């Protein structure tokens, strides 16, 4: 990329997507290349790199530093912690997904569209495995609840904390596949799956390095994510001169925040009892 002017990449991407159908904004047909500018792709690469760093930082004390032995250890609260195979499976799937999100835009910048599409087909296997790993983590956390008096609160909490992320990730991925031939929608929906992975890493980082409580770290992480997605949505909408597909992601993170805020209400606990039957 050094030495290449932005106009060079714009012309290159325009040529790469010239065979795709044009999308319609109002009555004007606009090339797909407009919606996948070098700035958008580079921004996606930078964002995924930062997320990978955040995941490493957030999970360093509780997971990464125990590699490769992963021996049991005593938590600060005095409880013994054991590494289950589900945790390793979940970690591998998440890193695999982030690496795929990182490699895909790089392939586009390099003009390797055929390889980009081939790798995209691997997501048909990887995405279901990511969802399976998320499900198993939720199921594992529920299975470890032994005290009857804690079950209702833990169930309501886990259903509010993790289940929405699983559902939203699945919806965004399905939309990305449905619109895989429409660059504007596909590129935004697929990269939006990364937003669903920020909260766990960010909340753990706040607890590990800034002495936040568990609930306090989750509250702050949700607020930060809302601000980030709002900024991305507004910026993208101004550029497109129409409502950005990121608006759907914004609605998801807002709903996620609302669900977390009502986790202790009788209304949500009733819903959680229904949801837990599916898990």
C-alpha cells in the first residue's frame, strides 16, 4: 500500500466490482464500488486489529497467561477455577472468526476477490461453530449453578448477558449471506458481527485493570459500544446520504443494553424462564 494514492485504490475497486449489479439510491443507480471505498476497508482492518488486541488484554489474566498448561488456580474471591474444554473450544472459534474478518478485507485490498469468496464459503462452517461455542458457554455457566436460591438470579442474568449476543450475531451473519451479492449490505453486516464480540472483552478489561465491579464493567462496556456504533452509523449515513445498514446494529446494541438494565425485573425473569427451556 505504501506509495499508492487513494485514487488508485478507488479505481482498482471500481474495476473489481464492475461486473456486479448496481444498487439504487432513490432514482439514481450507483456502482457498488462507491460503498466499499479503501477508507471503509482500511477502517475495518484497523477496527478488527484493535478488537483482537482488546480480546488479548481482556482475557489475559483469566485465560491467555495460563497457556499452555491451563492448570487450575484460585480466584481472588478464594474460589477454585477449572478450565473446561468448552472454554478452549469457544476461544478457538472466536479467534478464528476475528482472523477471518481481518483477512477478508486484506484480500479485497490486494485484489484477490476469488480467494476472498472462497474463504467466505468457509464461514458456512465457521459461523455455526461460533454459535455452537456461544451456546455451550451459556449452557456450561447454567450447569455450574448448584445453589437453588441462586438459580433464578443467575438464569435471568445469563439470559440477559449472553443470549442476545448469540441471537444478534446469528441475524447479522444470516443477513450478510443473504445479501452476499450486494456489496453495500454484505460488507456492513459481516463486519458488524465484530460489534457483538466487544462487550465481553471490554468488560473483562475494565474489571482486570480499572477495578470495576462485574455489573459496573458490563454497564460501562454497553454504554461505550452504543457510542461507538452510533458514531459509525451517523458517519456512514452521512456518507451514503441515506440510513446506513449499521442502524440495525445500533438497534441491536440499544436493545441489548435495555435487556441488561431490566435483568432483575419480574418481567425479564419470566422471559428468562422461557428462554432457559430452549437451552
